[in-house]
């Protein structure tokens, strides 16, 4: 906005009146020299010119006119302080000065994760220097996956698939809905379900992975639960004491057969071959929900049947022993809970180790009989 009136241009400098005359003023009889008037008109013109050049023009409503702000007029003192509001989220590219300050603080906090004026944990330059290369990187520290966070890969069709997924249930999922099972805090296992071949990885020893094909993997110190095995056949080298077998040798070759990925396809079976002349083969079965059953020695010479104790009133022996050719006890069956016809409805079998003395475990069978003494059920 420009001024409406023209300046009274007067360039003649004139002569400045003495201080005494400027103080006393003109007397009625004075005839001022022309240069005194030239000085006065020149001074008026120069002062008005300076005011116009340095003045800030306002509109009728009191607002400043932007095009009349002279350089340097908007000093910090003139503008004053502004207090930022970090909660103001920018919504566009137009805002007042105070809003811009608040928006910048809000974005700083969002980007750095810190509250202004705290410094970020790392600068952008540091992050750039430490980032993993897209063409490959070597990690020297731990890679941590938080709950419900997945590492994804793209299949041949370009669809993203979960490669690794950490769930709040404490399990780590590899590519499918079946988790790995934590065997212990010392040796957690990771199960890869969609690989070919499927494998189990032990975090305690990366070299000790289960090999489904060829030579057995060395997992000698781990008693792996049924739910942790993949579907199919798995070969392992085991320390017999680690898996609960009491035999005359120290090591064994363990073969595991799991018919399906879960218990719906049947229980998981294990056969262990030990260097033991008395009992070279052992068997057990288990489920993901129930764990392993007891080991039973098999593959030995024909067992001998013998009664133990005295017969009951019906001529039946409540206790029966099975012994090996060497005369050592293999299993003892104890019958109890007879019905009205003297049929024993409960049988508890205790299995013994190669020494014939160490009990390996027991099994209980409950039976029912009809009025003719024919067994109708067994569980």
C-alpha cells in the first residue's frame, strides 16, 4: 500500500537560525532572511521523507501492510516469543508462524521418538552407516523378533508370505501355523514345517540339527518331545541316559516316525537300537498333548511265562511274571478288581530294565466282561 499525498519536495538547504532565535522566536518587527525559510522547509521535507521511508503502514482495522515493512523491522523483540504445542499435528501446507513451530516440534517428536528438545538416540547419519545392505549383511549381534511381528518373503507370484512369525503364545512360527516347541531354556528348538526336508534346529548348538535323510544328526543330549518332531522319519544319535533308557550300552541310534503334523494322524513312534546283547531294541510312543510313554524293551529272545505267588479261589494267579532267557525279569503283571465272576478288571504291568530289577515304568489296563466271562472292552 502506498501513501496518498506527495512529499513537499524542498532541496535548498538554507541557513540554520541561531539557537537564541530558535528559542525566542520571531518578533513582530523581524524580517527573516530567505535562507532561514529555506532551512525550515528543507528540514520539514527531509523529516517527512524519513518518516515515510521508515514508517510501518497499517490498514483501517489496525493490521500491518506487508509491502510496507522495511528490512529489519520484524526483529525478535518485535515479533515476541511463541510457545510450541507438540500435540498439534500438521494437516496441510498453510499455517501461522505459531502453528508452524508447533507442527515442526510435533514431527520431530514423531520421527525421533524423543520429546523436544531431547536428542535422538542415533542420528540419521549413524543409522545410514549401520543399516543392513540390501544385497546382503552380516549381523554380529542378536536379531530380536517381537510378538506379532513377522519377517516376510515374496513367493514366485510376488505375494508376501510369513517366513518367521513371533506369537504372543511364546512360540516362533516358521512359514506355517505349526510352532516350534521350547524344550528348555537352555536348548530351545526351532521347528521348520514347510521345508524339504523338514528339520529341527537347536538354538543351543546350531550344528546339532536333525537330519531326516542319510546319517543321523548328533542330538545326543536332548530328549525331544513328540510335538517338536516334523512329519515323517527322523534319524538321531542319542545318549541313552538322555532319553531315559537304562541299558548296558551308552549310545543308541534313534528312529522317530510321525505319521502327521499333529496327533490327528496317530501317535508318534520311536525305536531305539542299542549295543546291548540282552535288549538291543527299545520302543515308546507319545503324543503332542500327552508327551512320551515309557520305554519297552523289544527284539529280545522269546519271553518265558511264570506265575508268582498263589492262585485265587478260581485257580487264577493275580501276579504273573515274564522273564528273558537269562532268567531276568522283563515284566510283571498284577491283576486286581475282580468282578462277581472272578474276572480281573484291572491289570497293571511294570516293565524292567536289562538288569531285571530297575523298573522302567508301568501301564494300567481296565477291562470289562460280560456274564459269560468274555472280555468286551479294554482301555
